[in-house]
C-alpha cells in the first residue's frame, strides 16, 4: 500500500493543473489503532499531500460495493461516476498491479 501511495502522490504533483485528487482510506473496526499507523506511514514516507484516513467500518460504505475478499480496493471516479474499480486480494498488490492502477488514471485525466 505504501508503494501505491507514493505513486499516487507523485501523480498528484504531476497533474496538479488537472485538479487530480487522491486519498487513502483504511477500513477498520478499530480506527484509533489505524490512525497511529497511518500517521507513522505518512511521516516515514513523506506523504504530505496525500491524505491518509480511516473509515470506521471494516466493510466500508455500503454504496461503494467493496469486494469482501479485497485487501486493497482502488476506485477512480469523476463527478459521481466510477470510471475504474480495482480490487486486490491479499498479496496481489504488487508492482504490476500498481502500474495497472497508475495507467488507469488515464480514464479520469483528460
């Protein structure tokens, strides 16, 4: 997840003129525990412009339809329309998967 966050932050800088926005949300039934971890991750990896936050429910918002078996879900949207939805099971978020996500930013950057 840290590698993906770093890539997203780089894309925020590269596409600031296109008003690209990104954030990381950890779904958790124990949000206070996760907040401390996210703060450490942000500081250690200099993630200054990419917000890291916690949603208090491990299942996520019902309207988002997040895959139950996904360890990481990446959603790209413009307005209220989802343009890409990537779900990765445990261990699937590798360099190739991150590249696929970054390439799919083209669906919203026009």
